[in-house]
C-alpha cells in the first residue's frame, strides 16, 4: 500500500488508540507524556503550537489528552504528528503494531 498522508493519518490514529488502551490499563504511564513535554521544553523544542496544545491537554488530565489523541479530525491528525506519548508502549508492542499495520492488519496488538 502506498504511504499517502491519509495512510499515515490512519496509522497514527490506530497507534494512538492502542496507546489510549494501554494508558487506561496502566494510568501510571501517563506521566511519560508529561516527562516528554518537559524534555522538549528543556531542549527548546517546545515553542510550536503542538507543544502548547499538548501541554494544556496533559494539564487537563489523561482523559482530555486521550480524547484529542484519538479524535478523528484535522486537529487530532496534526497533534498526533508531534505526540508526547513516546515510551508508553513497549518497544515490542510498538514494533508488533507497525509490522501488523505494514502487512495490512489493523495494528491492534496488545501484547508486550
């Protein structure tokens, strides 16, 4: 399948749906998003609109952030492209998702 912007948006949405599922299962992992934002700020990569939007959402709480992270909208697509949720999924789970997606699956593996 050709990697169009729509393909990438769909993959990022599915990946964030998996992240949301993992965070609801293990809410303590939500702190990783806050830590990522703090690291971006320390590295001075925090001046863009995505950072500011994520900072507000993270401060509102997990459900507010996940609502937008899984939102089917232009705003959701834009914010997912600069997501603070790195490290929520294990590397094994992330790679399994990507491999499944590449093969045409839905990418909703939860093992790992």
